[in-house]
C-alpha cells in the first residue's frame, strides 16, 4: 500500500493523471471540469489539490502533521518522503486522488470504445 501511495504521489507530481474533462471526455482544453466536483476551472490540478470540496478532510488532516499549520505547498505536493508527515498524509492523499481519477478515465475510455 505504501508503494502504491508513493507511485500515486509521483503520478500527481508529474501530471500523469488527468483530473479534468469536458462533457465526460478526456481533454487538453484550457478550461475543464473537475472530475470530482464537476465545476469548471482553468487549472484543475491546482483546484483538486488546494480547493476541491471533495478533499476537505485530507487537507484538514495535513494541519495535524505539520507544526505551523498548513506550511506545505499543496499545489505541488512539494514534501520530501523523508518528512514525518509525508507517509500518513501526502502519499495517502495522492492515492485518494489518483485512484478515482483512473477509474473515471477508464470509464470514459469504455464509453468511447462502446
């Protein structure tokens, strides 16, 4: 589970996972809909990591693991794996974002093929 979380973290950091769509289709448009809440944003990745209401609980948990509150850069998940808060929060957060995103995109591919 730890390795899957670390892989998800890398996928998010590198932008390998699409977090936006247009009308249920994968898109590279400048403004896309968040796959989690359905709202339209020009920077869906930043929205998902920093503001999407679907992940409020994870962002609140981050404050428990970092001494000066949310002193981390959620927009880039720029926390080294050696940081004590990395494993319980950041890698888990990445896993919780990537897994449904992959399911969503698989569903889109099946709809496009079928």
